[in-house]
């Protein structure tokens, strides 16, 4: 969709990298979360309410609208004109009120289609600006979540495939950065897949709420005008038609608790991805993961050999910015003085920035995942040089056999020493264990000592 508000300003002059350097990456969100997107959604909500009132309350004088007006309202609800945002901004420049400008725009379009004065009074009937705003933001955030799910699903699918392919690829674990009991690359990736799926379910389960109850949440004006109408039922039904759950208890604003939950859940998912990015960066540093070089790319201005893990670093940096904003939203938006203050307005306008940085990060992670491949020989070399990690297995077998001081024996033997296959076998032969157990332990190698890691990875 061409947006007449988007001028020819070069990306290099943009103040924010979301609309500059990373403009292409954030394109799927711009239609929704730009100011033009918010204006279009406000128009849709105003038009939907006009249509709903005309159908639900036929006793209203303005409810009898001709087909041309009905068609105009439907067009405004379904597909506002590309020029609508610019037209609304021109009205706003004159009256200095963004939501009232939308109302005037909708009234003008309906009047041009033949709406009479009584019908035009149904536009914004019983509404406060925040009725329009909170519903518009809710619908935009739901659609943004739906679009981001596609990106997230691709990342999860990529990681699941890697977990399966590397299910049996043994590698040395690192606890506190030191060699630890072996695992498999697939199992470590599976851990992240499991965490991501859980975090995604939490984010998806956040129910969007809507407020449609007038100036301070009590239907004051509506009840004064039409006391016989069950306005609470009207509100709930209208919001339901927009896929929102009515919040019956609000001030002038919907309390934004659900948006706080939405942002907090998204931030929690970003934390999982940030953790993944750092781990993969570390595996690249260890040589466990190799990056495929792109011929035309430069890794360093002075060291031509370098292939840097910049995609994982880009991901980590953008997730940090996104989460700084998301955590602020989660803490700030549910707080408002008395029946309302305006601090939420300017904060909500930055929702797109936070989601934009999340999207930039997710795309960078996807690029990084597309460049890596495991280096089995490097992992094997580290395993072959770390026979001391089998000390855990030996001391646990001693415990199971009821032989005292198994841990202490292995601590004395292994701690701070270089252990190889031969020295470990000699140590095992001297232990007070049955021959069969000694044989089993002597046959164990670091690469074999992976527990159920492979099965867990394949099952994810």
C-alpha cells in the first residue's frame, strides 16, 4: 500500500534506525504501527461504530441511512483511502486534536456520500477519544502479534530442525565456563526450542481488552440520552464484533493492564532469544559452530581473515533496546492519575519502536542461524581432551555400589590434573568394584557420556 505520508527523505537522514538503517526489516509493522496506521485504524473503528449503531438502535432518527452512505461506511471500515491519513493530519493541524480530526474526516466522507445531519450525529456517539484510541491500539497490537508470529514460527522451525540434526552430536558442556559433563548440540538447541514455545504460548494467551463506555467509564451520556438501552450489553457486543473482550471497569481509559502483560510476555520471549544469541556466539568462539563466509562481505577493516558473528550480536543489541522499552511499557502504562492523565499517550506511540527492534533482532537471528553449521571434529577434539569429566560417572557408580567416599576419591584424582584415557582406566582398575562394572566404566568415553540428551533432542 502506498502511503502518501511517506516522503522521499533518505534513510540515512532518519533519526531512528527503525525507520533508517533497518527500514526494510521493519516494513511488516509500518503499515500497522506508524501514525498513519493508527489513523487508519481509528477511522475503521469510528465507521464500525456508525454501522453498528444504525443497525442495533433503529429507534435513533439517524439510523435510517441510504445505501450509498452504508457503502461509504463499509469502505471506511474495511479499506480507508490511501490519502486518509494525510487528510486527517490536515484537519488536526487546524483544530489541534488528533481523534476529533478523525471524527470530522469520517463525518465529511459520510456527508459527501449523502448522509443527512441526523445520521452524521451517530459518528462518535457517546464516545470519548479514549474509546476510539484503546480499541484502535488493541486491534493493531493483535494484528502485529499475528504478523510477528510468522517470523517467530520460522525461527522455532529452524531451531527444531537443528536440534534434530544435531541430536547425537556430542559436545563438552560448559558450566561456569569450565569443562563439564558432556551434552549434545541438539539437546542444547532443544532447550531453547522448549523455552521459546512456552514463552510464545504465554504471549499468545494475553487477551486483548477494550473499553467502550464513555467519558469516565460509566455510560453517563449514553444513559442520559437513551435510558432504556442496555448500554453495557451494547458495548460488549460491539467490542466482541471487533474481537475484543469488554472491560466493564475502567476510568476514562482502559487500564492497560493487558498491554502491560503483552509487553512483559514479549520481553520474556526476547530474553530467551537473547540467551540463545549469546550461547551461539560462544559456540562460534569455541569453534563448535562454523559460519559460512559470504564472498563479498568484509569481517574487519584490517584483519581480512575474520568472519564475525555480527548477526547474533545485532540480535542481542536490538533485543536490549526492545526490552528496555517493553519493560517500561509494562510498568508505566497501567499507572494513571485518578481518572486519567496523558502520560500514556506519548508512551503508547512508541509501541511500534519496541516491536520494530524486536523484529529487527529476530530477522538478524534468522540470518545468523542460516549461516552456521556444526564442526563435529572440533567438538570431538575437546571431548578427547577432557577425560576428567567422567569422574562424575565413576563416583556415582561407586555411590550406587555403596562404596564410601566415592566423591572424595574422584576429587583427589581429577581436580586440577590432566586426565587421559589410560590414567583413568588405571584408576578404575584399582577401585573396589566388580569386574563387570570396571569393564563398563573403562569402555565409557566422554563422547558416549551424554545420558538421554539425544533422545530429548529428537523428541522436541
